[in-house]
C-alpha cells in the first residue's frame, strides 16, 4: 500500500488572521511587520496577494516595503500570540483526521492519510479539512496530496490560494517532467543559478544528469537529494510532534443572536463533537471554555476550571451553559460565532466506556 501524505499550508497566514479580525481590510494590500527596537525599522513577515502585486515580499525591509506601498496599503505589527491561537485551532482540526501530524511551522503541517480505500478517501478528507477550517475559523488554506513529503509540498504550491491538488502515483512522471527545476523543494536562487549554468532548466533535463555530477556540484547530501527528487522519490517520514493540549469546535450561527436557548442548541451540538473526540483520544480534562465572536469580529473567551476531572458530557454542557449565561449577563454584544473548548488534559488508562452514552 502506497503511503498517502498531505501538506496543509495556510494562505498568507498572518495577513489572513488580521483580515479575519478586521474584515474592512479585505481587498487592501495588508503587510505584517516584525518590528525592531529602532523606530520605523523591521522586516516584512508576510503579506497578502494584493501587497505582492506591489512587489512587496516576505523578508523585505520595512523601509523598502514602504517605498513600494501605495496609499491603500496597511502595515500591521505582528501579533504572534493571536496567530498562534488560531494556528492551534487549525491543526486541532487536522489532528481529528490524522494520528500522524508533523507541524513544521505556525502555518504548515504534513499529515498522513494512508488508508485501505486509497486516494479517493484521502482526497475526500482533505476537502473536508479545508471546509471545516473555512467554516469554523474563516481561514483558507492550500492542501497538496501525494505519496511523499516532497510531492505533497509541490502539490500544495501548485494551486494557491485556497487550492487543492493531488499527484497520484500513476501521474508522478507525467507531472514532474513538465515542471521547471524551481518547483523542487530546496531549489532556491543559488541552486537554480548553478544548475542553469549547466544548461539545466527543467526537471526533465535534471533527470539526464548523473548522480556523480550532482554530488560534484552540490556535495553528497544535496546531490543525492536532487537526483531522487527529480524522480519523485523522497524517503523522509512524518515525525509526529503535536501533543494535544486542548481541543475545540466552533461554528457560525445562522443569525446573530443573544437568545440563550438558540445559543444553547449550538453548544449542545459542539459539546457532542468535542466530547466524542476527547473520548477517542483517551483524555480527561478539567477546563471548559466557550469562545464567542461578536458582529465586530472581536473574540471573547470565558473559561472555568474545576478541581475534579470532567467525566460526562452532561457536566461539559452544564459548565458551558454557565459560561454562556455569564457572557450574556456581562455583555451587550450578540453572538455571531460560537465555540466550545476543553483543555487541561490528563491521559487516562482504561478509560471507562460506561462514562458516556455513545
């Protein structure tokens, strides 16, 4: 059975987070700045496609980006804590589809979808992941699917933004042989310059070069890697590195509301989803939170921690209702999006199935 590997890449993530928080930014060039101690200096962390059309790029100096910007460009200092919180919620969704997830950055992760039904089932799950991230969090991502990490990364880059592309085993050669060398991971400007001096511009031309010549040009490790990558071969395995510390589910309500009974129905639905997943993971928890996004897209979180472990779905719902009442009593805001989160996990040995009624 072929391995089936996917790569999820969140589109212009920091900028997308800021647009989510402030929808009036949509359609404008948005540039996220990592500021330095000196005033009016720093580097560009990321930017959206409207800013890229102005030739603003990640890693560029703030001063140069300001020169390239037009009157509509918005510069925002990076809010890493906010981005990390959203990232965690994204990859919790991925965790619910795969036991083998390797997060490689705040906005990117490989995950395994190997299954007896093959690529059709894996494609379906990729599309479900994209749909849930969009509906629950309001974020878009690009997902690539293939038989190894290298091909999954190429596939994810092939259709951006908000895309999905798969390279199935029988199409690997026909796909790669049409591509330029620049699509291969690890082929940056310096590597490309060396290859182009050797009159190597395409993967098809790269395949005609011996491994000995590539080792002579780049050293053994990179030379062998280029030789293998040009043939669609990559033996790197996914190294699971995500320890689940919390779990949440979120959804947008049909209409903005302050009605307790209407919001309570959503809490019931989300609590069922959360508790089933906690049960599957063989976890117990002590902290319950509700997450509320109001019509101004402000996020309010209310939490409660109790001394004893929460063992029943009824207890989860009871605490969630209490937090909902507290929000409605303290705030005049309506609810546009509502989430239920559990955290403060403990592993359980011999988790008792009688504790739940599923």
